[in-house]
């Protein structure tokens, strides 16, 4: 046998032939953990190696590893999976270890890691470690830095993590098809000193998009722009986990974009700063306050803020991206009186409903018959009724009494007295005023609090 160590150093990623795998048996390959559920699995604190504060993957989980001779060994299995996009709809995707996206890989700056990748897809693949500094031969570009991972074969990638940060993994083989099918995952490298860049809660998700015809379950992979399901970690609202925190906690959200278009991610409530990209951490002196971070294709952004109590929407600001399937092919009907037409059609199609005559809000509340395995275009309900949202939308839920490590949905926010918008019922000429002070536009001085009037 040739000197394997030298071989890996010079050739980069290398195939372990089936013969090698079977001779060495299970002892050679780490167990490939698999996950069948789309609900958030809280990562355990690291059982060995350097300590770190684990990330919480929305509707996801982190990949276990084993340590062998001081090397952390992971095992990814590229394979067809069934992913629940939201309650009521499942999609036939490709992913890793049972889910799309694949499990989050978490390791620590300075770790020597080895990642085995077994290909159970019907075609060749490779894995690129997006943003990770590594030898060129470990970069995962099929044809350029490695031969394809043939069906049924296992490849081995091995490198030392040189910098902490927010990264991803995805195929660099038949990318258009494989990413359109959901092959991707987060790759988080924690700082060697766990006190550096420390936050109280650290969330992560990847922006992805699918074109799945209503009534079907498999994405059309040749679509370039006209996707009809805009998702975070292959989930659409109201199937996306809320981001739960306690008042005053420092919260980080890491977002990567593997769709074909940019997504301006907008958060209501507390202002945030971009503190990291897939190129590393942003120095404090280079940060500025924001409420929207535009995340371009192939980019990652880590944002941080101090949590303030409330239910704060967080969503893509492209309004079509907070809609599910059927949002795009519907003609604009505002102002069109469809009554006589509707009567005629109803004789032919008993379930026919008029759409969009007074705007589209009606569609969020009506129960229109849908094909099987199809999400309503706009959905989700809050304490005040229909939200009229789908797709790339969730809620940052901040409460005063959330325990450390508790990520369960705390329900709807209870607004303190006098802080809730409501129908105006006061006497004409005595409008309600905000109780807080504000700036007098003529003097630019802060006004004294005026207290309540009206009511
Ligand atoms: Cu968007």
C-alpha cells in the first residue's frame, strides 16, 4: 500500500475504494447519524474537545462526531430525503443524513477535522466547504480539485480549521440541480476562546427556494427565477421556528443565501449590526446600525442585537418572498367586479371563488380548496387574526421570563397597557397620544412627556 498520509497531502480529497471500506469495516467510518424530524433539535454541549457555545439551527440539528487520535471525524451521507416544508406539505428533496438542509457542522478554531462523505444519490457529487480556509485540494470542486464522488463511494476531506466564523457546505457538482434539490448545510467554526464573540443565543439558517408545482412534491430543477416556495432551511412560514430570547440577551442570527436572488432580511424592533460575514468577523469600528441586511447570492451574514420584549417580525422584504405557491400566477383583479362571471362559473365549478377583487387579503382568510400537498399562498395566524404571510417569515419572540437554554415557543406577546394599536373610539378632536417623549420639530428639543389624552 502506498503511504496514505503522503497521498492525501498531495492529492487532497481522495476516494476510499469500496474494497478499503469493507476490509476495514465499521471501525474505519464513523457512524452516520440521521434525522427524520423537521423540528428543532437542541444541540448538546460538546462532549469532548474544546468547549464552545453551540448554535441553534432553525428546524434543524447538529452533526455528532467522534474523536480518533485527536481528529474530529464527521460522516455526511448525501441522499434523497423527504422534508416537511410546513405542516400540510412534504417535498422530495436531496440532502444529507435524512434532512434538507443537512445537519449543521460545528467545530472549533484549531480543530483537526476529517469529514467522510458517502454518496447515496443517483448521480455523482462533491462537497465544497464555503468560506473555510483550507488546502486547495480539499475545496471540493469536481473536475478542478477532485474527481467526482461516484455513486456508492465515500470520500474523505481533512483539514485544520484556521479561523472561526460562519460558513456553509454544498455540492460543487451538478450544482444547479443539487442545490435546487436542497443540498446544503451550515458549517460553524467557533472561536478557540469561547469568551470571544460570545452571545447568549446563536441562531442559524440558510435561505433556499424551490419550484414545486401545486399538488406535486418534487422540485423542478431548471427554474432560474420563478420559484414558488421561498424557505429558510427548507421550511416556509408558519412552519419556521420562532427565534426565542429573554429580554436583554445578546442574540446572533447567522443567515446564508443559496438561492438565485438576493434577500433583504428585515427585522422589526431592536436595531442590529452585521458582526460577521463568511469572510470573518467585522471589527467593532466597522459596524453600523441597521434594520435590514441585504444578503446577496452566495453570501452569509451574522447579525447581533440586544433583545427587547415583544413579538418582532423578521422576514425577507421582497413581498413575493413572503408568499407560498400560487402567489405568482394569480392575475391582479383589484377593482374588477367579478360577480356576474362568478355566478356563471359557479354553475360549472361548484367550489369556484372570486379572487382578489378588493386586494388579496381575502385570500389569507378564506378556505379555498387546494390540491393535495400544497401550502396556502398566505397563511399563519396571530392573536389578532390572519397574518397573510408565508415563505420567508418568522417571529423573534422576546420575553422577560425565558429561562437560559429554553427555546420553546412562549405563545403570543402580552402587550403592556397603553402600548397596543387599536380602533379609534375617542371623541373627535382628542386623539390618543404616545405616552413617551418625542422631538419637537421646531426646536429639535425633546418634548416633556405629555401623558395620555383621549379615551
Ligand atoms: Cu427574499
